[in-house]
């Protein structure tokens, strides 16, 4: 009989890839978007998990508005921390393992080298604190929670989601005309969502738990990533200009260096990631297919 998996946040950029990947692996997938289950509603979460009685629960739902979180830290905390507690408590009641996603922003970026799972988190703002609290809640209620920290997620799902992604943002700014200013002094490890979904299924099937880093594998500045995006899109006249944290102020503090070292994945022999160029080529092929269908 097919294994049952419940996925919260199934309409999000990563959620759609998780639904696809678990379905491809012949799971019976019960996906919930915000309209079907708001994860901040503890009774709804408990009721749905009990009714579905799944072998695995995956939480890809999140409040991801890093700057807005500085104005409404309670809203971020409700979704990214307290709602994770709702899910963890419900998982505990039926002994189901939980996979939960977290972020490179739990680090302060002082290290200037890719962060491994052994590094001490030091979040710099409301979003980052709420995500770290979500990790703590998952691990407080469950011994077998799998926490996957990732970075700069981009996938074709972002074509249709409210939050979109950095690739689509660059293309929108290009269409709007005018200079496109992107920070050259912040480094991350952009991660291709379908690859992240594949790693997630593999880790979950292997029964792994604790914190895992699953980043794209290549540290790169947002400016250099933007330049690669325009190259991959065949755009040679993008008015792209480097800027800096000092010049381009945002409401939230962000780590200047947040690339992830996938140390535990590497130990398992699962650390091989597509290059950013290859991931962008796959992205644009999938994007083209989605647009023409
Ligand atoms: N995107 C990145 O660059 C990035 C980087 C590091 C870590 N991550 C982490 O990776 C995971 C997946 O991110 P993503 O890129 O797929 O984000 P996303 O596209 O913004 O998807 C998040 C989904 O969560 C839903 N959601 C928000 N509040 C909810 C609630 N109260 N109840 C139920 N659903 C709710 C959203 O629905 P609405 O559209 O209705 O709000 C959206 O469908 C998250 O844990 C995120 O923190 C992402």
C-alpha cells in the first residue's frame, strides 16, 4: 500500500515540487494550502493530521517576508514558530516523523565561509528569530524531526506563487526598465527547488533526523547570481549595477555571508548539486514549458 504523506504549504514554491516528487515516488500525497489548512489553527492541524494518519508530515509553509517581519514580528512568529509547534504536537500524537524547512538566515554571516550544521546560529532579525524558534519547537516535541536549512530557493513553482522568487524578480525589473541594483556584498547559495525536493524525499526515506543543510553548493553574491540569470535568459542588455548593503538599506538586517556547507549530506554521499548554471538552464527550460502549456 502507498505510504501517506501530509504536506503543508503545498501551493508554495517548494511545496509544489515536494508534491511532485513524493507523487513520483508513489506516495499517497495529501497537500494542504493555506485555504484548506491554516497551520496557525492548532485544532485544524490536529484534526487533519489525525484524520490522514500519515507515515510522514512535511511542513513547507512559512512566513517569508523578511523585511515586513520587522513591522509585524508577531505574524512571523505565529507561522514560523508557534504553528510549527502545532504541527509537532499533532505529529507526536500519532508518532509521525516531521520534516520542517528552515533557513540560512539563522546565521549572522560573520564566518565568511560556508556554514555547516555544527555552526552556532545567531539570527539577526524577526524573520530569522522566528525560523530558529520553529526549529527549536520541532525538536522540542519530536526526537525524530528532520530540519532542512536551505538558502535562496528558486524553482518553476515561483512562476505562480505570491512570493515568486529572485529569478522572476530580476525578469520583472528588466521588463520595467531602469537600472537594476543588486547587492554585491551579500553571499548565499541559491538552491534549485526540484533538487531540494529530491534531497528531502531521500533524507526522509533514509529515516534521517536532526539538522541538515541542503543549499545549492556554490557560494555566490546576489549581483553575480543576477548576472548569471540574465545570461541564462539570453538577455545581454540588462542595466544591472552592483550595490552594497551600505547603499541599499532594508528594514531587516541580513547575514552578509549565508552560504551553506552541506556537510551531513556530503558524509552520506548525497552532496552533489547541479552547478548554478545547470540549475538555471533547468529552470528556464521548465519555465518555458510552463508558459507554453
Ligand atoms: N524562498 C527562499 O529563498 C527560502 C530561503 C531559505 C529558506 N526558505 C524556506 O523554505 C521553505 C519553503 O519556502 P518557499 O520558497 O516555498 O516559500 P513560499 O513560496 O512563500 O511558500 C510558502 C507557502 O506557505 C504558505 N503559508 C503561509 N502562511 C501559512 C499559514 N498560516 N498556513 C498555511 N500555509 C501558509 C504560503 O501561502 P500564501 O501564499 O497564501 O501566503 C505559501 O504557499 C520555507 O520554510 C522557507 O522559510 C526559503
